[in-house]
């Protein structure tokens, strides 16, 4: 990728969201996800697709049955409009660029191959832990903004399964009380959740040529790596703050314009404190409204950032900000303007959705109305 594609500053071309397909614990489609998130009712239930006896918790946000990830990904690609219509990319007239974020184990290759065989697409796989999907979105946005592509599809998927459940349980990362309580005193950790998501990103000319309607605009994006520790975030949140500043720089705006933060907020003690520190640095006069929607749909690992981008688009279109569910009492280390008790009307500014991963990786996406 050329340096011009990655330079900091307002994008040369608008990056529009032209379609979204979703499967989550709330069901099929963006409306179901948006409705579930705004209802503020956590989707965590006892896991029934594998045995959980002996674990600290038996809860996760899962859909019914034991779906296959490749099936879910093909479904959301079709729902997003990635499998139909003319290709508007003059540099690649056979199919759009496809970036696929998957859990980085031995199954990633076979899943990507099956999706490619069934759709005719040739996905490039990202496995960068919990920021994988946001990293793919940033790459896609840079390609479109620089004029190197007219249309890029980003897809991601994770379904709760026994291996990762066991690993996170053994690491005492899962909430033993069966609830995710971001930024709350008494929080005990995260819970996993299903997600398969596809997002079509397009230039304005490409969207016009196919008669599409923009759902939102990716106004800015930023990435950073603080490499503080293999698992623990930097306590001052310096890497996350740097990623947000980069996103703001690309959008040509400042922190005061942000109307809502869809936080990473996984419910861990150290992670939430570090994120709060970053937000305090970014918003010294007080944060905009903050919620973590992981509190209702769970943590979808490599797919989490794309699920939360879909949530952010849905929330902006609904004009209502979701509650930070699970909250019990104020944590003085996480003194933020949390959305509690009931949804709030959304303000006019863009929304910021952020994610963090092991190894000190951080991403930030700034989402504006179309």
C-alpha cells in the first residue's frame, strides 16, 4: 500500500457504507441487532452447543443450535449485497477486494477457502486478534480514499466454540457471575458472543452507479501498537489515545465533535481502567456519552470490531444511544459519562468505535451519518 493511502489527513474520497449483513445472538439482520442493543437486554444464556461443566461460567451470547461459520459468512455476504450487482472497480473488474477477519487457528484457512469456493470471491485473511476486523476496515478505507479501489468488502466471523471458551475460562477472563459490566465497580470479566458480519465499503461514484444508498460514512480511522505487555494494556491508555487521534486527524476534526463512544469495554478491570484513562486524556473537559455494547452482545474476538461497527451504524440511524448494561456502581477509576438506565437521544456529532487486543494493538473508527 502506498504512503499516500495511509497518510494522515482528510480522505481524498469519501468512504461510504453501502451494505451490512449481520448474524448475532439477536438474530439475522442489522435491524434485529440494533433493536436488541437498544433494548439493553443482555443476550447471555447457558451454552448448549458443548459441555460447560466445571467451568467458572456457562454463559455466552449465542444463536440457536450449532451453525457453521462458513454458512453464516456466505449468508451475511449475500445480505450485504456483496454477491450481486455490477463491479464498479476499474482496477479489478472481476470481483471486489474482500478482506476476511477470522480467529487465527488452523480452521481459518479452510473457512476462507470454502467461502471463496461458494461465492467466487477470493478473500484475504486477517487474524490480528480482537482488532483484526477494524484493521481490515482501515485498510479498505485507505484503498477507497486513495482511489485504488471503488468497492471493498470486509467480512468477519466468530462462533462460540469449546476451545476458545476453555482458554478464556482457564485464564479467568470470563465473568463468573454471567454478566458483562463495563466500567462498573464489581465487574468480573468478559463473555463470548457469536457474530458473522459483512460490510460493503464504497466510493460515492460506485454507490451512485449501482443505485445504492449509503448507510453511513467512515470519516476516519487510526491504528496503534504500544507493545506494553503481551496481555495487559498500557495503564495510561496511550496507544488507544494515539489511535483515536489518528482517526480524528484523518477526519479533519477534533475530539469535541464526537457525539458518542462505543467503547471497547470488555468488562475487565485493567482493560476498562486503561480505556477510561485514554478517554480522560482525549476529553479533558469530560467525555461524550459512552457505552460498551459488548455488555449485551458479548465479545466476538476477531469479529468484534466489525460487529460493533454495524452496531454503531445502526445506532446512528436510529438516533438513540444504547445503555451500558450490567452497570452496578461507580468505579472512581472509570469516571465517564456512561449511558445508564435508559437510551439517550443521539447528538449531531460522529460516533467513535474503538477496539483493543492483546499485544497492545488498538484501533479507532470514526463513523458519521451519510
